[in-house]
């Protein structure tokens, strides 16, 4: 026998607002989860939480939970939607900044730190730190012939 969980009027209104604006079922599910975790973190309804709690929760996600950028962004979007469309508290929106997107260079830097020093890896030269063969000059490479393309453009001279 399954037990039905009672939906609060605020959650019902939030879901209706998401549906009216044609959000996908998956987005609705994620947004409700984000808002629910926000409210549970403080043990209060979101109607009673304001800019100070939003900021504290963002810091909690970033520093303690070490949430991925995508999850942090989903939470920001969910809270902005809640306060703008469901609670009609537009003044709070300015207190919910979007996070800066992670740069690829920081990602690659973090990944590169996962690997051991080049001299400690077998088969890696200490000078280059690479297992790739050295680059060859164009006149040293072997030329490979490819079959003609199936569809030729008018500019093709071949």
C-alpha cells in the first residue's frame, strides 16, 4: 500500500507556475528538490526566508557542500523562479546572483594536478613530460592518399 504525501499549497502553486510556463517535468522535479533542500536547511518555509538566508545557503553550497557549478546554478534558478513568480517578491531577486561559470582552464588545471610528476611515470621523457612521439616536419611525414569525396563542391579542382 502506497502512502500519499500531502503537498503544501505553496508547493502546489510553485508546480502550477512551472507548468504554466511550460517547464519540462524533469526541470520541475529538480527545481522542487532544490527549493525543498533550501527550506529544509533552515527548517522553515521559503515564505519566511529572505535575502540573508539565501546568501547563507549559497555560501553553504559553495564552501561546505562543494556543489558542482551546474547544481549551484539550478538552485539559483529555482529560487529566483520561486521568489519572482510564485511568491511575487521581485525585490529579493537582486539578492540571488547567478554564479560565474567555471572556466575550462580551471578544470584542466585541476585535472592536470591529478597526475603524477612526468619523471615518476614510466615511458615519459623528463624534458617534455609527454609520451607522444616528437613532432615531425612536413617533409618528413608520409603522405597518405585518400579516396575522392563522394560529393564534390563546385570549387573542387581534382
